[in-house]
C-alpha cells in the first residue's frame, strides 16, 4: 500500500474515499458525500498504516464513531471480512450509513454504549462471526468505561489479536491539571494501562504492549497457559482479578 499523502488542507484520499483531518473537535466539520471527517492527527494514521502492513484482521470492532472517518479509514487500510462499530450518540452519520449500505459485512450501531455487554457480545458472535482480531477504542476515554469494554472484549479477541486504546495520556496533559478542567473528577485513563501491564506480568494472556504518547496497542498472546481457574474468572468476574500484586493495595490516580 502506498503511503498516505496528506495535503496542505489536511486532506487525503485512500481507497477511493476522501478524508479531512479535523482536530480539535469543538466545532467539528461534518462528514459529507465528498469527504469524511476524521479526528486523528497524522501520527495516529502512521501507526495504523504501519500496523496494516504486517497485520490482516478478519474482523474489526470500533468503539466510537464520531463522523465515521476512522471507520472508513480502518476499512480501507485493513480490508477485513467484517467490520462493526458502536457509538453512544443517537445521531447517525448519513454519509457513513450510505457507505455501509451496499457493502457486505459492514455494520454500525448508534445509541449504543461501549459498556453494553449483551450488544457487544452479539456483535462479536454474530456480525463478526466470532473472528474478532482488532478492537479500536476511541470512545469515552474514561477509565471506568474503557476498562469495562476491555473486560468484555479482550476475552473474545482471538489469539494474536490486537486491542488499541487511543488518547490514554490526557490526564497528564497541562490543560487537564486545573481543578475545573475537563474530566477533573474522573480517574486517569493511564490507570488502565498500568493495570494491563500488571496483567501482562501476572499471566500469559498478553504477549506485548506497545505504547505511544497518544495510543497503545495490546497484542493477545497466540498461546496462553491460563491458571486452573482463569477461565472461570473471565466468565464470572473481571480479567483483572488475575493480577498478582504480593497482596499490596493498588490506588487509582
């Protein structure tokens, strides 16, 4: 695949579709029939571009749709057999609905929370034919909701699959330090990364975590050797119950 060439107006084309990068998103450009809006700066695109050169997921699930640009980008980069996405906002994105309407194995769900276990399980088992290889979480960016999605979806991710979590470091940005800043009462999303590192050290479930300042990728082990009760914990409790911490307390920031 040729490298994505971004023009002076932050526009680019890929696979016959046009895109416009719009960041920040306080007053977002709406996607149109001429070009999809995508709220990802160039470094994000390069990570996924590099990943696509060596990884071919059969099915992709995206959490967070925004204006649909990311959905179409991932579809064009990876060419999966099936792809689905959810967004909690009720307002659909007409150009995205038009895009998926005539394509087999392409689905989108609005008014759908990233923490809805029943719906997510149904999407993976049915729409994605239980072949989930890539999850991209660009939804709430909150610790609690992002963690819940991971607890639901990581056990459903196929061995060798990749789980991407974007914008993990917001709590450490200067603009989020004031008492009245956005998310000031929320736990930092970086807590989840710390917990996933501890999970990797405690089990054989995760083979690799690659971290950039703006996102990180978790690769599920191709061959995991669970503890005798590990499967039961995944089914009935949190995957994070498997962390071994020498009995010491972990405090969130």
